[in-house]
């Protein structure tokens, strides 16, 4: 496999705060954006409120948008079509962990995430399935969310907080994680191998309305704690790469076709030392002249942040040895006591890539200066990203 030279592209970062403030009961989280290409691209960012008391109790998805490359943003409003629904015995169904991304073949934003159920007492009862919806640039509206139909072994499989890759023919490489046999709930005490989360990449087709399963590839398994989950995939050069969350580390693997992967290896620095990433997601920033990883990690001065989920770092990847170049690491978003680990990446034309995140307000975060800021870290490339130009991402 051939790879572009490491260190072949430079960049600067402009950090914008596009919203701030929260209530005593809720704060905004899961800020991820999709870009609709054009002479003046439109960027639509979805987000939702989470209750500050309880564990991952989410309200309906909202959206903000900008048509002037981030100079101004609309106020958060409920994204009709992505709202909560009540089903069965008064169970509230919510789409969360959502990621919108431009699907060039259909000329629509395709968003994917996790469908979660809450019982009458608003306790999270189950992961149900992968949910998806499409945003039409002409009507400026979302379709009603639907569930992705999957083979029985994937009951409970979700594309929550995952980063997909679309092939030139329009096929969608969608990473998901699941318990084999359909164990539906996140916090499961393992009683055997089938209780560990497994990650895989689905190859799907999207016709503008329906997302359909075609096949899946390697089932990546870590028989420890919760296994592998929240996978993200990208393509760089002539290879595909996947990065995987685990309870005590982060792993990565390489593929020739985007669905069949080598045995994962733990992320290390280029000197061989393990990068102290754990129990949090990572995502790719991909330029035609360089591959980068965005992540949180344990550092010298962030013990006060839950799971060390701030600041948000970026480092260049050596794709040959699949390690991070320590000297390239820099802070994308600084920490003020709140977590930043739930984030997204979007290409906004060939000259900019944006990383979007928000301060998840936990105990003590306000006292350290956090204000539930919604951030857009604008990576401005020193030379154009040819992959974006050729794939019409934005």
C-alpha cells in the first residue's frame, strides 16, 4: 500500500464559540455538523440537551445552521423529523449520538445515530437499533427518522457517535457496534464472549429515502470489559482505517476494502509508548496530504475532568506504522473543567475542516470556567484538500 508522505501539510486553527449558556437542569451536547456543498456552503449542526441529573437522558435533536461559513449561526431549534416519539407502554424513543454527513450520490445530508428507549421513570431502558434520517437542502427539512433494517444477529446494533465513509459509487461504509445475540443495553456485566461489544463496518446503499444493508465485514472483538465500540472509519491513500473505543485504551486497524480489517493494535506514539486514551471516542481528520486523529487523553493537568475528556487534541498519524507522531500533537480545544469528548468532524470545502464539540457540564465544571460553550475548531489547511475537491464532499 502506498501512502502520502508524513508531515506534508500544515494548518492553523481558529477556535469559534458559536453558542454558550445552559440551564440548571440541561446542557447542550453531541454537536456534529454536515456540510451541503455549493458556492456558499450551508453547514447544519445537530445537537441535543442532556439532563444534568441522571445518566445520558437526552431530549429531542435540535439544529443550528450557517450559510456564511460560520460568521453567523441560527439559534438552536428543534429538528422536526428528529423529535422524540412515544411507543408501546409509554416508552419514549429518542435518536441520539447522531452524525450528519453529506451523501453526494443522493445530494442529501444523511444522518445516522442510535435509537434509545426510556421508561416511564425516564431511565434508559435499551438501545433499540441504528436510526437514520435525511436532510433535503431544497426543503431545508429532515425526514422522519427510521430504523435501519438489519439481519437478526445485529438486533441492537447502533451507529452511535461513529464516523462513516462514502464510496465513489454512493455505497455507505457505516461502522456500528453490537452485542451478538441482541443484548440491548449498554451497561451489561459480561457473562461470556457474546456480551462484549463487537464492532464492524456495514456496507449499505442509500437511495435518498431508504438506507439498506448489503453486507458487513470483519467483526472486531476485544474480550474484555465492554469490548470495542464507537468505531470510526476513513480512507487515506489506497487504504481504509478504523479507530475503536475500549474501556482501557484505543485501538486501530487497517483495511484494503473498508470492511475487512487486520487485527487491531493499540494506539502508540512513534517512540512506541502507549497513548493514554481510554473510554472515549476518537475521530479522523483526513487530508489528501496527511491523516490525523482527534482524541482526548490523560495528561499532566486534567485529572479534574471526568475520564480526562478535555482538552481535545489532534496529532498526525503515521499510516505505515499506524501510530501517532508525538511532536505533531497540539490542542484543538482547551479545557475549562468540562468534558469535550463527544465531537464531530466535517470538511467545509477543500480549505477547511471543522471539529465541533461542546462543554458537557459535570460537577465542578462551572467553577472552573465552563459555560456549555459550543465550539467550532476551524482547521485551515496550507494547501487544498484534493480528496474533498474530487469527492464533492463540500
